[in-house]
C-alpha cells in the first residue's frame, strides 16, 4: 500500500501547455507539501497545506496553483509551462498540524516533468 | 532565514570504508534536524532525526548523526559503508515551527565494490 502516491510518474509536454499533477496520501496526515527538485538535485519547498488551508507559499510563479479538495489530496496545476519548469516534483505529507514542527515528512515517488 | 550547507557534493568510497558527511546550518533559534536519503530512482526516505536530548542519534541501516550546537553542525556517519548505500543524502533543517524544511544541496555517495 503506497503511503504517498503521485500521478503521473512521468509527464512530457510542450511549452505553453497547462498540466496537473495529483497527490494522495492514505496516512491520515494533516499537512501536505509540494517540493521541486531541479536538475542539480536541489530540493525546495513550494507550498504546504494544513487541513486544506494554504500555510506555506514560497516565491513561486503565479502559474503554479495548488488545490486541496480534502486533507488527503493536494494537486498542483501549472499554467503556461516553461522550459525552466522541467524538474522532479515531490509531494510529501506529515502527521500533525504545521505549527507543531518536529514532524517527519513522508515523500511520494516524484513526478518527472519535462517541458520541450 | 535558515540555510543548510553540505560541503561534500560527491563522495566515492570503497566498501567497508567509514563515512562522514558534513552538514552545517544557519539559524539562531531551536532547530529540528533531519537526514534523508534518496536511492537511485526512488523517493526520499528518512534516515534519522534530531529534535532534542542526546545529541548523538541513531537511524536506520547503521547510520548515526551528531548534533553539535556550538558548531551548528549535524554530520552523518557510518562506520562501514556498503555498496547498497550508494545514494543521494540530504540534510534538512526545520526551525521556528511550521514544518518548513530547508534542504541542503545534497551529497552524492558512490560506494565501489
């Protein structure tokens, strides 16, 4: 049973297109995150949601819009894709509320996005 | 703002050699510290974590790390590496609550037979 799952695993698309990546966790966690890992393997947080509420919104272009229909799902929609968006996007979740800290984050398998 | 430095970007070791990967962070307050590992083609997994108490923490697969507050360091160690330890290792820091992890740039470890 996959704890944090993402679809699709691979996504190849052209510049200017709009695409979505979906994330689901079956751990009953309260908080979910999106990270971007660039070609140099550098991981940077993009967003986090706690019980469907946006908590962390880093300096990310407006073309990226997260949506959390419920606390088990956090989707990422990207408009007008650019070459620089090519990366691996990881979803993660953690058990408790964001304010408590000290939470281990559980990561999904990643979605490799390639923009041509 | 907090930041994390991992000084070794690429490390190549022979099996049975000892490993130490450096991690330094900058943050003035209380921190929670993590080491994650990413095996080739896989997602990140937690190796170990430090929240408080004994500064020497033990994790999975024989890894351990020592928190030295005065040096703002959290170095990862393993006495004897195996070929299966070949992976990317990430140090991460969470400070001030909020569960916002700041990752280092990672260290790619290659263990040769």
